[in-house]
C-alpha cells in the first residue's frame, strides 16, 4: 500500500511539473551560443522589460531564448538548468549544469533559414559569455545542450517597479521565485476593488485606472497557478519610477 501511495504522489508531481506554462520539466535537447564579453556588456533592458540585471539580482546568470521557448514573452522570469552534452571536444569535462533565468529574446533571422539557431522551431539559449564558459570552450561557439525547467530561487520578496503616468500605470514584476514566470496580475488601490491588469510586454503589466495617491496592492499568479497577495506594497505617496518589495515570494 505504501508503494502505491508513493507511485500516485510521483504521478501527481510529474503532472504538475509538465504543465508549467505548457513546458515540460523533463530534460530536452537544444543548442547554446553566447553573446557579449566577460563583463556582460549586453545585460541591460531587453525583450522582457527588465532594466539593469545586476541591480535587479539577475546578474550574468541569464539567457535570451529562441521563439520556441520565449512564448511571446510569457516565459520571461522562468529558470532553466542547462548542461553541455554529446560533444567531448567542446564540452568542459565534468562541468556540471548551470542555472539561468530567461531575461531576453533571441530573434529569428528568416533571411538565413539554415544559419540562425534562433529560428523556429529550434530550441536555443543565447547565454552570457561567463555562463557559456562554465559548460563549454570559447572556440566552440555553439554546443548541443540538454535543459529542463527548474524552480527559481530568489533572495527577498517579489519586486514591483511602478512606471507610466496618472492615466496609465505600467508595473514591472521581477525577482519572482518558484515558477518565475507571471501569467496574471491584479492591482488594487486603497479606494478601489481588485482591477485586472493586462500584459503590455515581457513582465510589464498595465492598467488605465488612475491610482495616484492610493496605496497599491497586488495579486500575482505564476504559471504553476500559485497565487500570492501583496497588500499595501506601495504606500499612498508612491511616485513613478520607484521600486517596491513585497514581504513574500513564491
């Protein structure tokens, strides 16, 4: 009977994992390249809407994803474990896997249908150079890898950056743990009920309601359907351009 219950638990866990944003948590095949130099010269804002990746806690442990993985920006913030495989000449022996956060988009180049690794339907990671060198040699340029979705481990609470103007509020969510990628956001002023926000791009969410002068609360749903509520994250005197940290994380 004990073995039966263990089997059922494993099946339930597998079912939960493979439904994260429609992506399997099992190992899959892909390729990886690198961009920039050892300083991470291209770590500023990209297709996910994140700003300075160092200040936001992502640093160099990041990657741009091909169309097949990027999912029109819905995958922004997801975390992946990646290992170099099947290439003893270019993979670093016994290197072990790296873990990165999806923070940008590797665009396709349809003028080179056979020469761009980010063209659909290919699954591809464009890594920062320091992360690439953890698993492969520089001269390789491109290597075969295996990857899988893993939970994001972040320090501190979920963070919110408030931008826009009185008639249009744009909120960037970052430092999201757990599944990492956000699929739904609601906002509440201290004088309103819960208001549905819509995705503008990447992990920027918007509302057309004027909430200036009201304390702001948020309900956030990640792609594994977990929901957290952040009450009064921003005080009533918040200003555009400010960042606020919630008291919890996924």
